[in-house]
C-alpha cells in the first residue's frame, strides 16, 4: 500500500507541471469573460460590495449561533447535575 501511494505521489508531481501550460489559456478566458459581462468601472464596485456584505452577514450569523449554542450547552450541563457542597 505504501509503495502504491509513493508511486501515485511521484506520478502526480511529474504530471502537475504539464497543467501549468493551460494557465495562460485560463487567464485569457477570465479576461474575455470580464470584458463580456462588465458594464463599466462601477460594475466591479457593486460585486465587491455585495460580496463583502454577504461575508459580514454570514460571520455575524455564525457568531450569534455559536454564542447561543455556548449559552444553551452551559445551561443544560450545569443546572441538571450540579450539587452544592458547603
């Protein structure tokens, strides 16, 4: 099994530089797509603003969910089986 893994790893390292040949084609395709769909300088600003707003909203939402879970888990574990020894 180890020899098969090593053989696969070596083969993938040898083949991976061949994929770099297509990098120029991908860059050209990206530039052509941008040129096709963008409508001026302001189009970029709207996309970046909406993406940033979405990321902030997801971050706040996940933070709220994590805080609620922490509160509920803390409450349920301490109140059910806690004993006061004085």
